[in-house]
């Protein structure tokens, strides 16, 4: 889709993201990679992965996927969608992720924990990554 048209869609009320222009460009980049590498079939990312580390590396190669988003996506694929690969345990995050959210209460706990972790990182001079 033309970036101008995608940007317009992201800005319609209610906006899809608080930074609609930047997110429209990121989504377009992500879709381009999925189209080019996986033939427009995002499920191939995990269906063709040979192991947990391979899945992690495939996700990390996607535009906009940093360590937190990769970990959260691995957890969602495993815990919610039943993706199970050799070596999955070694790439599963040890901290709570969106993959642990199964209720509004769990979402509130997850969000509070994420805010606390970011605040702690800011307080120690470290940079928190989003995910």
C-alpha cells in the first residue's frame, strides 16, 4: 500500500497509534519484509523455524523488533498459540510478557510491572527498551 494512504488510515479517528506517521512507515517496512522473505505468509516465520533460537533470530530480523518485542512474541507464540520447537525453553523470557496476559487484571499487572521496570531503568541511568 502507498505510504501516504497508509499514513492517512493510521491518522483516522481514533488514531491507530500515538505516532501514526512513524508507525505507518514501520508497518509498511514490516509488511515488505514479510512479503519478500515469507511470500506474504507471516505464519512461515514460526512454522518454518527449526528451533527456538532460529525463531528468535527470525523475529529479531524483523523491522521494529527489539529484544523485548522478540521475547514477548516468542512467549505469545508458545503460550497462546502452542508453538513448540526444540530449544524453546532457552529463548523464553524469564520476566512477565504479554504472553502471560489472559485477563484484564493480568494486563493491568503486566502494564504496572513494565512501567516500574522502565522507571527503574531511568533511575539507574539505563535506557529501557519498549516491547
